[in-house]
């Protein structure tokens, strides 16, 4: 029997295997380093495969606050200095849209060095007599500098872990098994069909307790039915946003994906306005994208706020019960 020829994806993975090995080796060496132990529990909420973790971050912060705790947020960001985010004084270009949005939910710091960010957050809390019961960390799944007391992996259920391979052949910095071995809880985000697809593809590989959630529009009293929308977002996976819009009865005339990493430039702003006029459509975006818009465009755009809804937080609550919180 003649062997079956390799697919294009299989051939690419074979050719990139040496580079993948070096990526995995470099990550393993980095992750073996000892980290700094913060004076309060550190809860990492992050993606293993480059998905957007912010909905999970905000949901965990809300769960902690529901227990009467005062979490402080520390997020990774280019630049060495640790900076406390001021939603009124900072811009998206300075601290990032995710940090600006997170600052509306909890005191938030950004830092290129996460240990420096955690130290600054704890020192600030002591100096001003404010409470900091724990640190919620984002951007540290592959950063060993800060010891984690609890690690929550956020995964888009529809995307899973991609092809499960290391970079550059896949989305992972290391093989999936050691990455998952450091995970205490896996939080997947998506509708029931995507959750079932994820469970069938990856469920056997995940040793940690599994929590399922889905994105839902936050009720605002606005009637979206019949609205013709030009929806734009910089989210890596805008499907949740578009599905929520359609679920509310809006017609998505066009969906535009913004480049990641900062506010849209003048040329893109002009393009959005022009296309909305041609389509006779209303510009609509997400909260995280809205905070990055220039003021004049922001007044023309409707914002669809969304939150992660989880039916059963039991696994997270049980894990939090084991931490010295409060």
C-alpha cells in the first residue's frame, strides 16, 4: 500500500519542526527560572494560545469582588516602568485599550516587568492605606518572574489550541502538555456548539477542572432590532461580538477587523466613516475598542457592552477557598 502524501499543513509542520523545537526549548529554559513571591496571592488569568483573555480577567475580578475582596490588576505592557492606569489621564496608545477598560473595574497597573508591576501595586496599596487582597495577573502565562498561586487558562472554544503545535508552525510557545500542567482551571468561552467541539477535540488533554462560559450582551435598555450596523473591532476573535449583535436583532451590513496594538489612525477612521455612509449603517464597536477611539469618532459610535456569563463557578470558588484571601 502506497503511503498517503502529506497535506500542505503537514508538510509545513514537518519543515518547521526544527524551529518549533528551538521555540519549545527556549520556553522550557525560561519557565524553569525561580520567581518572586508576592506578599498577597497572585491569580493568573491568561491565554495559552494568544486568545483574548480580557473577558475572563474581568469575570474573575467580578467573582473576587463578589466575595468582598479588593483585587489589583497587573497587566503586561511594553516599556520597563510600572504605571498605574488613569482612565481619565492615559490614552490607549500609552497603556492599551485592555488596561483602560480593566481600570474601570479594579485598580490596574501596566508594566514591562511584571514583578515591578506587582511590587508597585503592593507598595502603593500600603502607602495609601488601600486594600489589595490579591493580584490578578494577565500576560504572564509564559513569564516565570512572578510566582502564581492560581492559574486560569482562558481559551476560545471555537479556536481551541489551533493545531496544537509550537511556533512558528502553530500558536503555542511550548508543547501543550507542560503548559496545561501549570494550569489549575481551564475557562473556555463560546456557545454550546463550540463548547462541544472543544470538548471533543481537547477534553482528553486537559487535566484541570473545566469551566464553560459564553459572551452575552449587557442589557442597556436599547432596542437593537432592525439597526443596520457597520461593526468593527480589534479583537482577535470578533465572532462573539458579531453573534451578540445579530442575536439582538441588528443587521450586520459589514464587519471590519481593526489592526491590533493601538487606536485606529486617521486613514482608517476616514474609511470607517466613508463605508458607514455608503452602507447607510451605524458604526458599532466593543467597549475595549471604544476606549481607543479618537473623541470625535467616539461620539458617532454605538458601543455594545458584553460580559462573560458562567453558569457554574464551582471549580473557581473551590480553588479560591484554598487561598489565604482577605
